[in-house]
């Protein structure tokens, strides 16, 4: 591993990093504890996010209003991922971690400087975008669906500076060891939206533009709540100040790292925006593209959003939790190559332990996973919408393991102060994603966007593995890690075979009740099959997750 510019370390023998596979080393248990804390809070958040998605699907259905609301919510969250949880966190956390160890007072100045600059920049960006959308509303020919979509984006866009500041404060909480609290921000937003959504659902106020605008306002109000809550949690640990002259050099270092990271992660957000643009094309532009009848319709965006929420559930609860937990640990031990590599190996194994069976299982229950939350009764998706949404989920699901690993591998470079390498890989993925999107939607419709995302994730994972190997003093995939990965793959394969057999040979009643029964039985049998197979094969990852030790 090449040490970062700020530190140098003596070479460490590869054997120094080796530990027995029968038990986790202390730092492995520390990582596992951090993963558990993050996963616990994220589980509640993702359950809230799923409840929010289900309620909005029930309120708006697979309609143009549903697509417009989904797009309005997606836009501020693109910037959250870039400025709050993405590029800025990647540049901020290693610097803040170092300053906390060496000079806590300077760390307070640095944190104050970054938060103030972030709030100023994102607020200015919000005003510029709002002005552009207002011009579009006035200049473009009247169109009810397009006007509603642009209006909802304008309503929810002020959430962007608020949630970006909340996200960076969440990163600070991670450095202070408060992983669970740092993951609680989205939980607040989901709770507020779900409460209002339940009111609309119970009072029968469904499918109206007024309902959409009110829910958008609740999203913005939740941003204020998140900022206030995180500021309170940080108050015993951080002394906010306007005198941050001493932190300007640290701020310049962070900015130099932020720019390439912003380009790299910005490319991911470009991918997301392109997906949204393709899905919203019938509403924003029209029913044709270059004279050809466009293969998607006004329902496509809400169907894609519904499928994305389900594949992001296991990814967010565990996959991203591993990456979030491992980042400060890697940053803390970047001058200790043996410790660094061993922590990374454990992170990879933990990611695969959930990501691989999640990919297999979610693909096999894709239809039930869509039908149960989003349909049934007089509200929600139509039967056609369920089939189309399940096809999208099938594409997304196959690469949950790759999405998880990409988050971990990208943070290896960020923890070493290298934000350029992930940037180059991400830019290449933009080109590949655009090409695949445009090629696949004509045959697979909106499901083509799911398959394109999965293919790009797998290619990106392979590229990152090759590039990470070049900066480490020894192979990531040593013999014990390869054996562990093979065991996980076999256990996931056994689980998949059992779930397939249950679905193939058991009779299921028709309709929503049958989908619910099938989902419960397949999920329960699959979980038992995987855990039993993993135990029989000697997989130690489950034991790591259940061990109790705070991060070190």
C-alpha cells in the first residue's frame, strides 16, 4: 500500500496481516460492532423508506403524478449523495479524523469552516436551479403533467442544502464513534412523510396534485429537523466557531480532494439523472425520440423508483453499512498496511455474506416483493404495473453484491487520499451506462435500465478490484479470503435452489394473498437454508456480526 502524502510507514510482512479464520481479530470485531450499529439504525431508516415508498405508491399509484413525485424527490437527493454523503464526505472524513487525533481544537475550526461553506454553496445552487425551473415553467408551452413535475421539483429542492449539511454532520458523528446516531437522519424524514401519508390514505385524499405538494413540503421540513437533531448530538463534542482561519490549510486540502471525488461521484449522479431523464422523457419532452415512438411511458419513473427502493433495502441496511463503518477505520489505520489490508478483507467478506444471498433471493421473489407492498385492494399499482416493476427489480437485484463491494472498494482509495482513481472508473461507467440504457430500453423497456445498472456495477467492481490490488502490499484475496468467498457462494447457491424448489412445487392461492404467502414462505425458508448452509460450510462471518465489541 502506498502511504498517503501526510504519512509514511515501514514495510510490513504479508504474514503480519494473517489471522485465523476461526475467529475475528480485535479490529474485525470493532468493524463488526460498527456495522451492527450502522445497520440497526439504517434498518429502521430503510423500513421507514419502504413504508414511505409504499404509501406514496398507494396514494398516487402507477400514474403520471406518481412519476412526478418520484422525480421531485430524486433531484435533491442527487445532490445529497454528491455533497453530503459522497464526494465531500470522502474528502472530509480522513482530514477530520486526523485533526481529531492531533488537534481537537483545530478539528472544531475545520468542521465549522466546512459546514459554513457547504451551506453557502448549496443554498446558492438551489436558488440558481429554482430560477431556471421558473423560467422553464413560464417559457415552455403549458402542459399539466410537466408543470406538476417541475413544480414538485421546485417545492422539494430546498431540502437539498438542509440534508447535505445534515449528512456531513452525520459523517462527524461517525468519526466520534456514533455510527447508529449518524444513520438516523433519513429515519426522521421517513417518519414525517409516513405520518402525513397515512393521514391522506385514511382520509381518502388520493392521487391529487395538492397531496403531492403537501408531501413535498413535509420533506423540506424534515431537513430542518435533521439539522437541528445532529447539531444537538454534536454539541458536547464539537465547539462551533466563526474563527476558522487556522483551518484554512486543511480546508484547501479537503477542496483539492473534493474536486476529483465530485467529478467521480458526480458521474454516478449523472447516471442516476440520465435514468430519471429517460424515465421521465414522455412527461418532460414527449412521446417520441428522434422521430421514433418512445418505448417508455408516463408510468415508467414511478415503477423504476418502486423497484429501486426494494433492491436498495438490503444494500442500505448492510452493504452501505459496511462501507460507512469501514471508512473511518481504514482512514485511522492507513499508515498500518497489515491492519489496513486485514480490515479490508473482513469488509469484503461481510459485504458478500449478505450481498450475494440478497441478490439471489431478491431475484427469485421479485414478483411477490413488488405485488405485496405496492398492489392489492383499490389503491396502488395495477396488475400490469406490478409485472413491469418486477421486471425492473429482476435487473437491479442481480448485482446487489456488486453495489455493496463497490462502496467498500471506493472507500479504500478515499481513505488513502486518492479520489482520482475512483473518478476515472466512474467516468467510464457513465459512458457504458448511457450506451446500455439506450440499447436495452427498446427491447426491455424500463427493465433495461435495471439491467444496465447491474451490468455497470459488475464491471465497476472488477475494475476496482484490479486497481486496489496495485496500491496494496499484498493480494486482497489471499487463500483464506478466497476460501471464505467460495463458501459464501455455495451457501447462496444452496439457498437459491431451495427457494426455487419451494416456488416451483408448492401450490399458492391466487391474488394478493397468494403473493404474501409465497413471499413469507420463500423468505423464511431461504434465510434458514442460507444460515444452516453457512454454518455447515464453516462461514465465520455470521459469528463476527454477532460478536460484541465497539469500533477501535
